[in-house]
């Protein structure tokens, strides 16, 4: 089954779908700091580097599904939260434009939990209405990636639509997995992370383990207002897109409370407090070690990983979609029949 990926980023969602049996045939990403990473890890996928607003739907190939996470900063609880009034928030409608004109049998859109805030209700309801008017039975849910094999607490809104005529039934979200992984599961075997070079430049090929380097620099008062350490037997805090906000490695003790909105590193243990490395963040986002992130500034490594959909989370959703859509064919692997469902033509 063929998939087109919008707002692709570093490819976490894409890799999850690839593992579930889908073929990522086309992707779109406007950020030049990501291109090298995606092309290195997806050498067979055509990468369109234009802004999505400049991509006519005719340039997107006929596919079974469209996946992607429109930029989430506009909806973030930590950000300004301007939502649909922000240009980035409006990119949701570019996603819907291509979906409406291509009419694949399914779509998946991912976004931050902030999109469900009361102040965004009218805008979010309108987005759901637009998906419905485009011809899709829409299901959405707020999920924690930790329930689906990811060793971090990460709340995300997942919207999945099945074509009303070509599929005819609704997506039902899979049940949480029995095992909830933790930091020990993810990164305990990683050792000897290296500090970034001055000005937080990468160590490049001098690293024994690719991308296993961490950002230097001080910690803001905002950062120090909360405990930033999770223990080995806990899931990580959410991996964010900024290296300055990366969690502290679990070898350090939890930060000491001083007063409201003020904590410090435990005296005498300061040397244990370092940010998680880029590779450790990638592991927590369930990228394999074979997935190499290309960057000169280490901040771009953290950004790519923090903005990605965790691979295992994507896989669990994609696997359910794959099983559902296989029912459309008389034989679960008869993709020629699925092609006929998509195009309405016999080959």
C-alpha cells in the first residue's frame, strides 16, 4: 500500500508505517536542516522540498493513504497558542486541500494535546468538519505514546479518517499494550556520551555511537523551576524539540525542591546532571541506532527528534490501519485490488 507523507520532518511517522508494511513513495518537507537526514534514511522516497502551499495536488502521486503532522507550535500549551490564527496553524487546511483533491482511502494526522484546549474548540471542530466534508469517517483520540511501546510520557492527538465510500467503516483505536517501557529499557546500555564541541557543534564522525552527544550550556530559571529528572524505572518526560529543554540523564538524583518554581541540582552531585544526548533522545523516540541524524549544529538534531512521531507509536497505529484496509481485498495481500479501490479503475 502506497503512502504520501506531508510535513514529514525526520521521518518517525514514515518509518513506523514502513515497518507496518506500507511503502512511503513521496514526502514533503520544507525545512532544509532536515533534508539530508530524511534522504539518508529514505533514499528510495521522492522528497519534495517546497512549502506545502506551493505544492499543487497534481504533483502528489496517487496513493492509498496520506499521513503527517501539521506544525504544532500554534496549538502548543507551552507556546503562544494562537492556533488557527497563526500561519502555521492554517497549514492544517493545506493538508485537507490535498486530501480532498487526492481522495486516498485513509489519512492520519497527528498534533499536540493543546489543540483540544477550550480556546481552540471552534477551530478544531471546524477541522473535523472539513475532514468530514472531504469524504471521510473521522475518529480522533488523545493518546499517551507510553501506552504503545514508547518509553516516555507523550500526549498527542491522533486523527484518522477512512473514506466513506471506498472503505465505509470507522477506524477503532487499538488497546494499550500491556508493557509500558521505561528509561532503563531504552537507554541503559548506552555509555560514554560526549559533550558537543564549542558553540554546540557536532563531534561528527569522532563519535563511537552516532549522535551520542549532548548539548552544553546553562539551564534557564524556567528549566530549574521543575524537576527534570526521571529515574531508570520511569518513562522519560516528553522529548521536546529544543535541546535546552532536554531532560536530565537518569543517573542524576531528582532535583532538590527549594520553593515554589525553584529547584536546584543536589549539592555535591552537580557533575551527574547532563542533558540526554541526541542518540538517547532518539532511542526514547524509538528510532533505531541505524537511523542517523545529519546536522552541524547539535540543536538541529534535538529539533528533528523532538518534533518526530515516535516510531513505535506510529507502527502500532499503522499496523491497525494495515489490517483494517487489507479487509477491502478478497485476499489480505492482494494490493492490485486495493489499487482498484483507490483509483476506481481496473488495471
